């Protein structure tokens, strides 16, 4: 699937950028595991702290205060920030709670918001994963790439 995504983005001369929080760079690592990633991957930012989300990606402090760092609104602003920084055509942003602690009744461990950007259009989804911290992170990355491929492929 990674090579299919690479081939699709390369064929359309699109560059992808990523913003990660709870996955800590795992998405960028998986993307660059496939040879030829430099032909479509502009780069990524690990914005683990709220300060990094605000100061690097441009997430509004009011967004974090009003909705939390794990929210649709934050994910949307993260993806918009990373595509702006890298001047990318496409983007993926991830923010969530990988555990084993940090969850709340409203946002339990395993709650994740993913934002996908493609040529001016943003799609955000809330998903829930179970497992250990590492398992949750791996499931998030796999899901993000599959969903992004599903978003990109029908357009071409």
C-alpha cells in the first residue's frame, strides 16, 4: 500500500507533509521506509507538547483551551499548519491519547483525531483504538495511511 501511495503522489507531482503528536514520528518513519519517499514526502513535524502545536504549527491557544489538544479542531489546525510550513499539496495530522494513562471519560485512551488535507480540502475523523501504547500507535499509522490513500485515489 505504501508503494501505491508513493506512485500515486509522484505521478501527480504532489508533496505530502505530516504533523504528529501521539505517534511521535512513527508515521514519518513508515513513509520514509519506502524507497523513493523524497519524491513525494516534504517532511514532518513532531509536535508532542501543546507549546509545539502552538508555536510551530500555529494552533490557536484558544483552540487548545476550548477544545483540548485531542480534538477535531486541533487536528484541523495542525494539518493546515504543516502544509503551510512545507508548502505541501497534501497533509496528515494526528493527535490523540496512546496511553496507558491520560484518558478521560469523554476522551478515553485510544481516542485519536486524524486530519487529512488535499489541495485545499480538509477531512477530520475521530477514531478509537485498543491495545498497548505501541499497538495503538501502530494501528493509528496504518489507519492514517489507508484512509489517506482512500481519500487521494478516487481523485485521480
